[in-house]
C-alpha cells in the first residue's frame, strides 16, 4: 500500500501518438518510447496517476487491466488536450467530495483564487526584462488590488476588482503588439484568437485532472453555475492564465505568433489551418512545463475540500523565465 509520501510522487505521463510515441510495459514499469525507439519516460506503474494519450490510439485490454490493477487513469485527448474519454481508475463515485462541494455557498475561496490570479499577473509583469514607467505603474497597481482582496467583500466587489486588474494587466502584458483589449471568443484580433486557443488547452488539462479526482466540474466556487458550463474548471484555471499570456508575449517577440498567420472572415480572425500545429506546439510546451505544478495544485485543492476546507486555500505559483 502507498503512503502519503508515495502519493506526492505520483506522475502524469503524456503519450503523443501523432509524433509516433508508443507505450509498453516491462516488470510493472510503464515505458513510453518515441518514433525512433528512444525511451522518453519510464516509471513504475505504482507511481502513475494518469496517462494522457494525445491523438488517436488503439487501446488494448492489457493496458486497461494494468490501469485497474495499479490504480491509474487513461485519459484520451485531442491534440488540444480536449478530453473525450477517461478509462481505468477514477474517483467518479466520490460522494463525500461532492457533498462538500454542494454544501459550500461562500465567496471566500473564489476571492482567494482571484487574488492568486492577480498576484500571478503582477509576477508575470515583473518577469518582463525591460520595464518602462508604465509597466512599473501597472505592477504597483496590481499589488494594491491584491492587498485589497484581503478584506471581506461581496461577489460583485470581487468581480469589480478583477475587471480593474484586467484593465491594468493586459495592455501592459501586450505592449509589444497592437492591443485592442481582451475580448473573449469574439476573435477580434490575432492575439485574442491565440489567447483563446491557449486558454482552451489549459482548460482541457485542468478538466482532465479534476475529473479523475471525482469533482463535479460543473459546480464552481466563484464562476456562477450555468447549463453545461464547467464552472469549477473555470475557477481552478484562473491563477494559471498568466502562463499562456506570458508565452504569447514571448512568441510575438520571437515571430512565432504574428498577424500573417491569420486570416479574416466577416470581421472574425481565424488561424490559418496549416499553422495550427505550430501554435498548438508552442502553447502545449508552455503548459507541459507546468504539468507537475498543475497536478500538485489540484491535489492540494482536493485535499483541502476533503478536509472540509480546513486550513489555507491552496496557491498556484508561476516560475517564468
């Protein structure tokens, strides 16, 4: 039986079938090899939390049997990390967890999550090497907003501060391009389109891990519940969004993300089809750099809820280069 320290060492493995990756087993070890036969990952099955299969694959009964025996999940994903099936071990019958979810009616956790996001936005701006006075002013303003979120506030007051933070943050994060404002899902310019792609990939990653733990992903703590909206996923990914923002800023500086890669239809910008793999690649790499951090954050959040919200709300920290 695994103890608590063993559980901390659990791993998420990624199998990219579109790149020719293959999986095999040897003496209760999982081995993932690339198209040339070189070993990419090797881990004992006892240490695996989840195997994420990105792309099309044929699943054997032996793989399913091992997932049941060793207690790991097999998450089948599209190339943008969208989950279309989870097989093997999962905690979908975790009724105690869901009971705790449904009983919670306060704003405190949501407020702390938003505070965590704004703090990470501030830290992302600090990672920009050349700091103008405009940028320094933004960092100070975000710091002040973060401090205000230590006070007791209503839902609408928190929403107001979040909106104010966005108005400070985004023009400074994207001062290296023509920035017209954050407009989700409207596709008003190529940067907003790229942000939507990156956020969707991040959303799908968080969704997969939350599902394996047995959360009701439609029941959030800050985002209001609407029909078929995974409000909890929206909540949990909030502090992680600066990962995508900063990566897109870097990509614009390096010429990886540019207006020529897009075309316009009826005032909506769309990424050219042939450029899809390039954008998925650089956005995916930025998310995978944080895969362990994302897993540990959700693990801490799970334990926080299972202990009936005893202790401090978990924090997600960024470590950008």
